[in-house]
C-alpha cells in the first residue's frame, strides 16, 4: 500500500517528550499516513514508550538501532522503510509543531514543489529567543551552502524538510551525525528540484533541556558543504536518478 505521507522521527533518549510528539502527530496528520520512529540506541525508556504506543496505533512503527549511530543514520533507516508519496522529518524534542506539517507539504501536494523546507526565519511566527551564536552559525552555514548551490535558502539547518518519496528514497546519504541537512541540500540542488520554503514556528530547547547539537557539528557541516557540492556528482548522489514531475 502506497501511503500519502510518511513521517520519520529519529530519537535518542527522548523519553520526556516522545509520547507528546506522537500524540501531536496523530492529532495533526491527515488520513493515509505512517509514522516511523527510529530509536538510535537510546539508553532510557524511549523505545519502550514508543513500542507501547505503537501497539495501540497501527500507523506507528518502531525500528531500533542496537547502538547509537547518529541522527543521519537514523534518518537513512527511516527513509528506506518509508512508503509514502511524501516523506517529512519530525524531531522528537518538541521544537517543531506537528500542526504545521500541513503547511510544509502543501506545495508538494499542489504539484508546485519537489522539496519543501520549513523556515524559522523566512517570516517569523512564534519563535523562542535563545542562543545568538546558534543564529549566527546557522546564517553562516546557510550562506555558505547557498553560495555553492546557487539557491536562496534562509534556513538549511531546519528540521522540517519534506520530499517527494522517490527523491529521498533514491538519494545516497553518506554523511554522519548532523551532516544530513547540508548533504541533502547539495543533492537536491544537483537534481534541479523545485524547492520551496514556508514559514514555521520554532520552540527551541536549551542545553539544560536536552539540546544536543554543538560546535563540532558545525565544523563537520562546513566540511560536508564543500564535499557534497564540489566533489560529489549527480550520478553519485542517487542510486537511480528520479524523474522530476512538472506542473502542466
């Protein structure tokens, strides 16, 4: 059965928030969806919570990594297991509101876009005021990525990225940690995808509340921006190059 929407939720030690995220997704998503939770070697009660929830909701599946491999590896596992015509990423930390998924996927549903990013900066909605250094780092990474892709994104580091299923399932993803964001941006640019941004809200966490990204991840992102834009070909970016649909 080919579902309309697949939501991929990578999780690592999110027992405090995962149930609330799953309940919010079930409430917000349209009929014909699947939620694939990839537990990336959690050492707390995250997997048990998801397993119990999945037992009561047929739309939810749990896939477990025996050990922690990083967010990108969890996403790769989720993408491979997905069946939806549209695939979107949802973090498990309550920083992004599932009620806004409908806005993010709308340009794909109307056949205007192949890929849509939810931007925290395009037009501000509710947005928690947090670390200025993170804002500057995001601006820098987005600008460097834009320079090499020739796309005018405002927020390449956003969690909310939606794709036509055939695009993300055919993409070769080889980065690690949090490298997914800039790798996928380089590869959709090479393919010539019709790409949109829509404004979203952002309810960020502090490090005390569980935020995991740090300076090392930013340094790795710079390396990946150059690697995937300058030293990776279109043919090397996809197992099978997807045919892009065009609006009549």
